[in-house]
């Protein structure tokens, strides 16, 4: 493999990390808004969207073998409830 290709892949990994960090910050801020009940008019929309994102990100991490059952066991009941309240089939909105 060429050094140019290694540099490109390294740069791409940094971009993925940057984008993932931005997504994490946005959702940390949204978590605060909803915990304080400051955005009731969009709760269903954000609920559907975040259920979809949870499913997508969970699948990505599972595919990378990056899920630690002991560390991540707290998310299971949240996934179960998201599947009940916001079925994945209609979560892309």
C-alpha cells in the first residue's frame, strides 16, 4: 500500500471521529433539553429520529465488535422501550 493511501485512510478516520464527536455533543445537549422538558412540541420527532440513530449506531458498533456487554448493559432497557414507543420501521423521519 502506498503512503498516500495510508495518509488518506488516517485522515478519513480523523474525520469520522470528528463527526461522531459532533453528533455526541448535539445529542448530549438534546438530552439536557428533554430531561428539563424544554422541547415538548418535538418529542415525537426526536424520539423517532433518535430511535433510528440508536439502531443504526448499534448495528455499526456490533459490526465492529465494539460493544462491551458489561459497560453497555444500561442501554438495553432503553433500546427495548424505544422499539416499543418508536418502532424502527417509522423512525427515519
